[in-house]
C-alpha cells in the first residue's frame, strides 16, 4: 500500500507495512516533500514487466501555479526525471501508459477553486526519460459550472468483449470443443451443452470480476453420409480380382486404397472425393490361400512289379485326378490336378522304379577299443534301409550282415568290425624322492610306447598321486603313480666368526633337526662340533633317515689383535682406541646388548649382540671420548673408548 504525505520532513510517497499499526517507509531515492504537494500516481511503463516503475507527483502553490514532478524506478531506487510547470495549479492527478509515454489527467486549482477544469496532458517520454509535456497539446475534458468544484478523479473499468475464432462447419456426430479462454484472455463458460447433431447458437458468459460482456457463436452442423457398396465374395489365391467401384451404391464418388491384391486377404478403405462429411468405409476381401494336397508317398518298386492306382482324393479331402497314366517300367513323376471347386494347388509325386539290384554301401567302422560304442547305420550310404545281424558285440571282433527291407531291389552286405584289447602302460618305478629333487619319470610315453599325459603337474615339494591318461586314439588303460617326497634336514653352521689369534682354537658348533642325523664336515669330522686353528671356510653336510641331505658353511677369520681393551675366554673387545670399526667377539652371552654413550650420558647407539663377532660402525661419530656398556644375563661391563 502506497501513502501520500505533504511534509517537509519526509519524502512525499512511501509504503505502509500493515493495514493496522504499520509503519511508513519512504520510497528510496525520493527527495523531501513540501506542504504544497497535492497528489501522486504510479503506473507501469511495461519496460520492467508489470511493476510500477514511473511516479508522478503533483504540486500547487496557487490556483495558477503548479508543478508535475516525474520519477522512475531504476535498480531499486527512484531517479528524478525533471518537472513540468502548469498555469492552472493542480489538485488531483491520474495517469495511464500510452505507447512509450503516458496520458496524465489533472484537476485544476487547489481544491477550493470553483468552476475548475479536468485537463488531459501527454508525457511523450518513457521510463527514465525526462518529462516531456507540450502545453499547447493540453485538452480540457470537462469544466465545472455553477460554482461547482472538480476535486478527486478516478478511472472506471471498461467492459471487455471476448473475442473467439469462429469454428468451421462441423459434420454430424463429429466431436468439437469451444475454448474456455477467449483470444483476448477472458475466461468463462459456454451454454448450452455441445450438440453434435444440430446447428446451435452458444453463449459465452465470462467469469465474474473480469469486466467483460457475454458473446455468442453459431456452430453449423451438416449431416454425415456413409457410402454403401456390395461386398465382394471370397476368391482363391491368384484368381482374377476386378477393380473396386469408384462410385458407391448411393452415388458417392471416391477412391480405394491400397491397390487390389489377389495374393492375400486385404482390407481396402474408400475415401470420398469431396472431403465434406462423408464417412470412410472399409471392405475386406478374403483371399483363400491355395492348399497343397497331401498324399502318402508310394514306396519305390522294382521294375515290372505291380503298381496300385493312385488315390483320387488327398489325405486332406481334396478330389481330383492324376496325369500321366501309371507306368511300372520306369521312374515317373505324376501330377495331381485338383477339382475346380477347391482352392488347391497342383502337387506331384515321383514313384521310383529300380531297374537293377542295388548293393548297399557303408563306411567301414573301427577298429575300436574293447567296450567302445558300436553303431551300425540302418540306412546305407546309397539309401538302402535294412537291419544288421548278429547282435552287436563290442568286446570282440565280429562279422555283421546287412539285410535290406523288401521292395528296395537291393542285395545283402557285410562288415567286419575289429575290436582291439586294451594295453596297460608300463613306466619305471619311482617311490620316493627328497624335497626339491628332479622328477623325470613322468614322460609322455611309456616303456611299451603308450603315449598320453600325466596330471597334475610334477610337484617335488609334497607327496602326490599322478594319473596317466592315454591318448584317445589308443586302446590303453589309465595308470597311477604315487611319489613320496621326503623332507630335508635343517642345518645351521652359525654366523661367520672373526676372532683374535690369541683366542685359538675356536669351536664351530652346527645344529640340525630331523631323524637320525649324520654329520660330515669338509675337514672329515663327523661330529656336530669341531675345533679349528686355521682361518677359512668350514662346510658341513647332514643326512637324515630318508638319506636326504642339506649343507651349510661358516667362514672363520683370525686377526692379530692389538690394542685389545678387554679380553677373556668368552668376550673380546678390540681395538681401543677405535678408528672406524669396533669388534666385539661374543662367545656365550646370547641375550645381551650394547650401548654407546657420550661423556654427558646421551645414548648414541643401541643394538643387540649376537653370538660370534659383532662389528660396531664408528664412522658417523666425531672424534672424542665414548663409553661402551654391555648388558646381559650375568654380564655388565663398561669400557671407556
């Protein structure tokens, strides 16, 4: 809701937030008003859709001095578009968009001026254009008399006339609809109900609150005709079919589609030539397909044999006759011609007359393996049908005789089917191997030359049963072989050893697991422990109960030890001072570790000690004083380095 104020303290036009108890907010961008402000009016220029975007404010300081101010809404704020001075003051104002401009209607005077006028002005400028009114073009629409005063003015609504596109003439029974919205946007209803049988005048009544009048439309109905034709009787396939008539029995001209078809049943549609309220009609002409008579084939005969007359009625009850005459002296093709009352095609039958005795021929079977399937064909390669004797035997070689069925003019035939007895493959014996040994007896050919394949693949890591499958072309049996894989002993000669020459001799101790272990060193010793005085490589081979062997070795290095800081028969530490590497020869203390610390107590290095010689790398440490601390069960030692 917009409100008007004649005040110097606020803009002249604002909006009110609620009908009751609301607040007034000035339109953004408007300057402060004045007490001489009289009236205002908002219009929509159409430049921004349907929103009000042009504002006119009327001001009058006297009955002869007035001003019309113009503002436009631009980007959410009202922008001044100049003003127009009047010589008739001004008390009330209305406006309406007209083209790109606007018509203004102003009552003259100041509201107390008798015999004043209603004046029409035209602003030629559109939205956000400076007001442009030519005074000479002002028109006095009405003048008050007898001391009367024109004060407020308002627009009265115009009654709109609904506009519709006239419906064309309709055919009787044809459905049609009347639109419920006119071409100029007026919504309403029609009465009476639509009548597809008779010409009717329909009245359109606009819905309420649209300021529109009723209107009428007459819809003309003309009767619909149906062409009448005589039905064409069914025909046989390929019979003559005359063109369908282009004029109906009741005199309607037109044409048929598609073209007549004497091959298959077809539905034809008749369309009239005028196209005015004539129903399309259809006619289906049944085309009965030609049936091929069926007969039981007469079996072949031998030359000169008796030949019975051919039947004159088919298996499917079609009567007719055969040509030519029967002839038992030679093979002849006879043609059956159906009687004309049937939609049937001709058919033929060839009766074979065998001139000479036929010798049945067969593809030789075998040889086969004992137990394989034998199928002797009941029909020879040259189509002689018969039976074989004796009963099939797939376990031994047998001679079979083929006896043809009667009326084939054929002789007997024979075939011998050879049955081979199975061969047992022969392979070398191999019962056991050691883990990882080569398996070389699983060859693709046995000692007695039976070829085939073993499965699964050879596995030298676990006991496996292998199956030999002979090639399918051989009469041979499968063979199986189980190869037991025995475990290897596990041997450990220990870590390589570095000792001082003062620690000789050195005991080298080997450990092994398995059953009934035998030891053999490269020194010739046969015990688990040997005592040596010479540096070098010492290798040991151990053999278990399965005669499977495994080996390990240890390297002994002997150093001339100078600068030994600590030495006893179980622990040696050298050299001291250290250059790059400190050696700790640990002969007993398995669960022990060492720490290298600085003089201020910081631990710089910590590792476990192993049995044998341990090498401690000092290359990453700066020159200086360090402490070596060795800790273990029954062992604690600190040495200054």
